């Protein structure tokens, strides 16, 4: 019976559900690994890490259920399950960065290289913050002061993720609309239409990650600490079903969509190749990262001043 002062859970966890999601995430991890090899998409390594964290999170959850008074499994489980979706958000940033590089950076309000630096950088900070807060909360073992600090750290990381992801979403939507309407891309309409599936997967992922982040924010925001009570109080925290409905299932669906419409089927494996067959010149170490050194690249054809002005002033 869970709920004791030294128990890992304040409710009776279901072992079969943990086993089920261990199997599901294990299978999707294998699928993602196979697709990354098939399409040679090294930039999808972040999704590989996210799947691994979910899988490890549920494996250790099973151990935590079996060994109720052993602390380390629940610490590893909670940390993995809380942090994994942030890696999927980072993967979304990288995918759209690749789309911008392929279709044409001139259609975006922010250069695709800056997206990687700004949004992925902010996401890394959010990941570290959530990992620290999650491990502190799971390992508090009745220490109210530590639980209060963990709550603040977690809320900071989650809030940062929601705000950053929201800004990024509008940047991505603006690029999608402008590139879809661009007259210069009409000759490549067939390729652009094919990429709609990838955009659909992206939008589904954004919606599900945002919903999950809101759930986690509400979960930790409603926690109450009562003197003399070793456990934190909160409906979402003290019940198991919300975690599966608002976290585990949405994240799994998000990964499944990127498995059905894998980015490797629509984007080149080497960054720099554009939809018109030319190459965007790579600078510095980016010429060597992931894909190795390249031969001298052809620059994309320059646009006329009128066309460039039309793109820059185009309405979303």
C-alpha cells in the first residue's frame, strides 16, 4: 500500500501501465533509430535521446513500484519523464531550422542559424532547470524546504519552456505562410506540398507539447506543503491517471507523428542544400559538423531588389 512516509508514491501505482508504456516507448525508440539510419539524419539525435529518457523513465518506474522504499529509481524516473519532452521541443527547433535552410532563409523573420542558438540554448537551460527541480522533488524524502525550492525551480523551467516555445511557434507559422505564398517557390510547388505532412507533424507536436507543459505547470503550481505532513499535497500530484493522460500519451503521439512523416523523407541529410538545387554557404565549424567538410558550394542566386523588398514587407 503506497502513501507511507518512506514510500515512492502517495497513491497505488499500476504496474501494468508502467510496463505498457515501457514497451511502447521502447518500440518507438527502435523505429526512430531505424529511420535515422535509413535517412542518415544525424540531426534527429535529439529525438533519440527523448525516446531513451522516456524508456528509462518507465523502466525505473517499474523498479520504483517494486521497491517502494528505494529512492534512486523514483529519482531517475521522475527526472527522465519530466525532462524528455523538452528534448522533443529542441528537436522541433532543429527541424524547422532545417526547413528554413532548405526552403530559403529569406522567408523567415529570424535566421535559421539564430533559431538554433537562441531557442535551443533556452531549451537547454529549461532542461537543466527541470532536471534539477525534478530530482530535488523526487529525492526530498519529506524535507519541506527542499520540496518548496524544487517547486520554484520546476516552475521556472516549465514557464521558460512554455514562453520560448510560444514565441518559436509564431516564428515558424510566419515562415510557413510566407514561404507557401512565395511566387519564387511556385516551380517547386510539388515539393512544398509534400512537406505539408512534415508541417502537420510539427503542428501536432507543438500542440501536444504545449498542453503537456501547461499540465506540468499546473501540477507543480497547485502543490501545497503542510507542516507535519511529509508528502506534498495536490490533486494532480497525488493521482496517477493525469500523468498518463496529459503527459505520457501526448508525448508518445507526438513522436509517432514524426515517425509516420519522418523529416528525413522530406529534408536533405546534409544541411545547406536548398530546394532549388543550390547550396547555402556554410561558415566556420558548421562546414564540418555532422556532415564533414564540403566542396566549394554554389551560392543561391541573388534576388532582385524588388523581389527582396516584397519578401521583407510581405504580410503574414
